[in-house]
C-alpha cells in the first residue's frame, strides 16, 4: 500500500496504486510502519528529510467512511490511528514535505498539513475539507492544525465554513501551500530539491523536532482522544452515512 525509497538521506514515502487512498486502519498502519522505519534509520550525525507523495489521481480522499459507517467503534479506531499518524509525523527528527500530486480531502488534507511543507501540482487536484458538504462536524483537532497553517481567519473560513476546493495557487495565497508545479513529476522533483536545500543547513534533527513541537503545541494538546466529543462525532458519522 506504500513504498519507502531512500535517495541519499532523503526518504520518499509513496502511497501506491491508482485509487482514492482512503485512510482505513490498514493503510494508516502501513504508513506508520514506513515512518517508524524512517525514524529507526535516522542517523543523528547527518541531516535527513522525508517526502510523502502518492500515485494516481488522489493524494488521499480522506477517511474510509464506507468501511466505518456500520459501526461507531470502527470510526473511533480510524480516528485514533490517524491521530497517532499525525503524532508520528510531528515527532520525526527531520524536515517533512508533502508532495501533493492529486486531491487531498478531509483527513487526507490533514495528513498533508501535518508535514512542514506542502508542494502541490497546479494542473490538477485540490485541497478540500469536505465535512460541511456531507453533513459532518470538523473535528477540533483538525481545526487546530489548520490554524497553525492557514494565513488568516478568512482563509480558515474558506476551508471550513465554505468547504472550498483549494487549488495550488489558492493554497499559496492562503499560506497553506508553499509552491505549485506543472506536473506530478515536477512536484516530486521540487520536493527533493527542497529536501536537499534543507539538509544543507545541517540542523540537529532532535532540535528541529522539538522546535516543531513548540510551533504545533496547540495541535499536540488537541490530539489526545477518548472524550465525549469523539463519540458524538463517531455517532454522527454513522447516522449521516446511513442516509446516503
């Protein structure tokens, strides 16, 4: 479901296949296993970087709601695993870059934003928080991450309260996307170049990670799960999807 390639000290994690890359427990576990391998192979004496990308039309089309819709416990499991994945990304001792070469919706958008940088192709694809359009509430921790990335309250309103489909160029205006490129190949190429430039700074990976934790402190505070809000959200998902 995903591959991990190493080019020098750059790790390239690719979600494979020409499908929607829905985030069910199996895919999330595969991505987390790759990140654990990255962390285990990290050499503290040299700089590294991670690039995450995907094959096909989608970076990720969000949660696998079809799998989760029959049982609240499935939704809670999927949400817990996604929180752990975001925690893993925040905990990596190196710069992280999402090379978004297709659509990134809802939880897929969150995975992209959990990286330090987002590079995106401009000829196809969009970022999209779809919850409003399908009758769901955006989880508070999703919004905490968006607040750390989007440039202004107006940009956050576009994403959450208008469910706008954000192209690469619009994403740059909002401060969510760092650069736009003409194709999937050029997006990944630019991500590799950025990774190499960042590694040239020869930062201490542990210090880099700890500074990221400071920047994303609000996200880390919102990540722990298990409260009534999570159960309410899971019930709403099951109820809403049963009507579709």
